[in-house]
C-alpha cells in the first residue's frame, strides 16, 4: 500500500476522487462557507456527529464530496491517541468497501504525532496475513492519501510513519508465520534479504561458528531440536566507521515448547511468536533502510527452537556461557535469557554506545503490565529515559521497571555461578537481573514485550511492536548527535 501526503483544504478534499473519504473532525472545528464544511456543521448541530473520538456518521453518494462513501468522524482534541481510535473505528466501519483509494483528511491543521497515529492506524486495520493460505485475501487498498492544510509542517512525521509501517508489517509477517515456515534457517534468509537494501549488510553464523565462539548457553537451548541454530548479525552503516553503534538484540526462539519443563497444551500454538523480538529487529532494519539516518546500528538475533529430544537440556544441567559464567538451568522454559546472554556477550566486540535487547521473555511481565505497555528495564538512566520518551512519542508505550540488586538474590545457587530462574515473585525483574550480569561493559536496556507483541482471542496475531518505539529511539539518537 502506498501512502501520500498532500496539502488540501476542505474544498480540495471535496474534489479529490476516491473510493472512501474519511474526514477527521476536531471538537473545536470552525466551518467555512464551502459545502463540506456546512455538512459537517449540520451533522454536529443535529447531534449526529459527536466530538468523542470514534463517533461517526457514514453517508453514501453525498453530493458534497467526490466519493461514493463519506465518513465523518470525531477526533476530540486531535491528540494522537484520539486520532488512532477514530481512524480505527472509521476505517474499520467501511473496511469491506474501501476499494483501492482511501483519502484520510484532517478538517483542521493536524498535529505531528496525530498524523503518525493516523497512518499507522490505517495500516493496522487494513493489514491482512496471507502466507500459508490456499485462498489468500490480500489487502485491496492500494493507496491512502493523507490530507492536511499544514502538510509541510507534518511531512517529517509522515515520512517516519510510513517507514515504520514497512518495519512493523515485516515484523508481523514473521511473527505470524507458523514455526515450520519460520525456522532459524528461514529467519536467517529473511535477514540476508534485507542486505539488498541501502547501507544494510548481514552475516549468518551456523552451529560450528557459534561453537567456536563458546556460546554454550545458546547451544544448550538449541540442542533439543533437529533444526540447526542460526546467529544473525545485521549491520546498518549510516555513519562513519569510527562511530560506535547502537546494538539491538532480538530473542529468536522460533518455537518454544518449554523443553523438558514443557508448557501446557492450551494455546501452545501461539509460541511461534516467541521470536517477536527477532522479528522486531528485522522490522527496524527495514525502516532504517528507508529513513537512512546518520548512525550505525547492529542487530543480533540468536535463533533456535526450544524442543525436546534425547539430547535436550535437562533441569539441573550446568552450562558455560560465552562470558565464562556458568549457569544452572533450573527451568528449561526460561530459555530466552539463555540465548540472549550469549548474544549480549557477543555485543561487547562492537564497543557499543548502548545495547537494547527485545524479548517475549516472561509471563510475569504480562501479569504486571498487561498488553498496554512493554516492560522497560535499564542499567543507565539516560538510556531508560530515552526509550521511555520514544515510546510516548510513538504511541508504542513502555513502563520503567526496577533493577534493585536485592531482586538477584533468588538467582543464587550452590552448583554454578548463577541459576536461570528465581522464585515466582517478581519474575520479570529477576529475568532482567539475570541478563544484567552479562552487560557490565555497556549501557544496557531490556524490553520485555511478552504482553505487547501479540494479541490472543478473536484478533489473534502479531502487533509489530515495539518497532515504532525503537525507530523513534534510533532516529532521536541520530538527530541529537
């Protein structure tokens, strides 16, 4: 789907030929003398069009606009969250008859973050997963024209939004794919395909290379599956080689059975999305290639399956990580941290300015924060603040969680340097404390996206989060240098 931004008044909007025109009306809308303005004013006066975000009036063949379908929808004060809700409601209401061209028009000047929210909302509500379907129903909408009288002022936000959508939809695609269509090998091939884009390169390491690196913790998880592991190294080189990179580390468990500590059968199919952290890293690189910021970024993805065979790691086994630290594996279903810790150690070689890992790590984070905000942990306050602010600006929200040393007490063991789990209490925090042991050489943050990367129930599917947050974070770093 193509997006275009155009400076149009209501008169211009009325004359724009399209299949559907959605007009976003703020609560302080002041009508002009044109016919479309007067129609909006009449709808408001009659009480048919309210100012509450999402309240709408749908008209067919209204003479005031050059479209068969006109939708008037309230956006309250025009804030990003309100605009997103309104667009989701309005576009969702006419989804079956969207046709090929949608015009999304702001009745008054638009706020920058509202434009971004509107564009992302259109992409979300029209997204269609088609892989592995014998009779796919692809997205029919081919073009979305976003119109605002102050288009020039919001163009940068619009450009960032359209690039973010490309990244989010790539992340959705891979997180939605069934595990037999998204093996570690196939994930490596998806990363290599990104190397065809500007400024992006990729290297994929196999079992022999990983063994040579001494990634004993990562290999322990992978040994329970017949699918060979892959360690993916992506690079975006947008600045001088002398500039230290920001490193993103994405958990790439392409299917998680729990291993010997097996999960319950109910909803185990959803464990294909346990590589959403990896998928988000792929998505970020897709967006970077579009935006071309002046910074260097490295993406690390340890990819494998967590399954059960005669060689599978057992509770009580002790493995040696790349850092040299020994780990007692008390629960094989706490495998994400075992692959991430070796990737974090590998990140040291880049002498990074910051490292952010992204993982569907703990059910405890879902209990704590639900599906609204991702869990954010940071050893460096400046880094934590930057990620939190990026989430607020992008609408891809996170919440700062504690990292007090007292939480690490439960990771002590008599049989190794550290255990991979503590007790049930504060599980998201103790998981983060485990990872922190491998991050002493750089500022580090951890995003637990277990509650935000996926929707269950009737709307089951990947969300593409936190691509929006990460793109905003990286763009801010590029702009502030």
